[in-house]
């Protein structure tokens, strides 16, 4: 587990999971939202985004957090591990609502309101985006570890088990 992508609907808990995973595994994390968005709410060009992503993919290890469907296939080809959050829509919506007005390390600005278009994207995600994600996973599953989380507690339990495994390994080496 050296090249990891974390994908799923906005509000599913990807970034929280990615931070926990980063802490346990000591692998650097890269948020696609931080690469795509500028602090003034504009975006970088596709070329700049692709260039930055390409530089990350060349590294020995990484956690890449975010969907960005246009580049998902490229990331799938390069990763060895995929974590997909297939969380109920209601939890995703409440996840986004809970972060309104809060500063986050995965976004270059504070969301002050739940944007109507963003809400619609999340509502459409299970029917419009998720089937395409599953199809890409099926096509690129060779030699990949793929874990699908159906609840946030599944993700939390995974991190706890991983942390216990890491602690056991480190104790055994002493």
C-alpha cells in the first residue's frame, strides 16, 4: 500500500479517512481540490492540473484524495490501492452540511453555503457517477487492492485495524 486513491461522493468522509490513513501509514496526502481550486474560488487550467497530478504520480508513494472523473483512469492505472466510499446519499449531504463555515485542509477556502449545483451533483452521484466508477474499477482491478466502504464506521474500523497492525509490527521489531 504505497500509491493510494480515495474516491467517492463529496461529503462521504474521504478527506477525513485520508488524513487518518496518512497519519497511520506516514504516506503524503494530496487533495485534488487543493490542486484544482485557487483560494479566490477560481480554478487552474486543465494543463496545470494535469502537470501537478503527473508530478505527484511520479512519486514513490502518495494518497490522492478526490474524484475528478476526467483523471480517474490515469490514477487507477498508477495506484496499487483504492478506497471507494459508497455511502448513502443522506450521509453525504449531511457530511457537506456539517462542514459549512469550517476551515478544512482539503479546500483552499471556507464554504459559506451549500451551493445548489454542488448539492445537485451529490444527489446525482449515485446514479450518474458511481456506476462509471465501478466500471473503471472492474476494468483496472488487476493487481489492485480495492476496498469499498458502505459506512463511515467501516472506514474508521479499517483505520483502527491498520493502526493496530502497524503497532504490532513495530513492537515485534523492537
